[in-house]
């Protein structure tokens, strides 16, 4: 071994089922991507709840159990395509549903209880459609993506592949 601790790169997310993933892909495909834009592959479309970064792999059993928080189903209406100032193309809601805000807060508390620090910036729920998308054409309209959220997931990112480690409902 090279002397570095074995780590696992993790995030908590709303993870779409196949029909919802198809709708998100249709939205992504409706954009007019500028040269150099990097659309997100369909199997990676999701809503991040908390990005955890690289954590010691030995903590994984503790983390898997520690992120089980009270959860109530809610609906997330993704209605607006937007291009953020940093070249990130997103699909976002007009309003954050109370159920999503509550889940985000419960998971932030779980992070603190596990000795981890939640991000300080304001939470802006969204699905990233592409990176480096400055100059891309935003779809003006499309059917809203009405997401009946029935759970969330702990996801590993390794070598460009996302793997759901546990689903919580």
C-alpha cells in the first residue's frame, strides 16, 4: 500500500427510478449544448442532498447506519431549466418543498452526529444537466418533472461510476 488511507468518495442524493431518469434525460437532451459543454450521463442524473467527499472506507458501516433518518415522502416539482453563472446547466424547482428542506436538515444533523461538517452554503436543490455549459441554449418550456420522492440514497463515486450503497425510505 502507498501509505495513504483507503477512502471512499460519497454523497447523499435523491436517486431517480428508471421512468423518472428517462424524463430527466429528455430534459437534458432538449438543451442546445455549446461546443465544449459536458452533458451529464443519464445514469448520473440525481439531486444531491449532501456531498461528503472522500472519507475513510473503514467508516462505511457506521455511515450506512448513521444516515438512516426519519423520512416522509414528498413531491419535488422540477420546473425550470437554468444556466448558473459558473457554467452549470440545471433543472430546478421554483420552490423547495418543505419535505425536502426537512430531509436536508435531518441529514445535516446526522452528519454532525457522525463528526462530519455539512456545507455552509445555502442548499439549492437541482439536477445538474451539464458542466462547462456557458453559451448553451436553455429549453424554454417542457413538461415539469413531477418527482414523488419516496426515499434517498448514499452513493459512492469511484472512477466516474456512481454506485448506490444503500437506499433509505
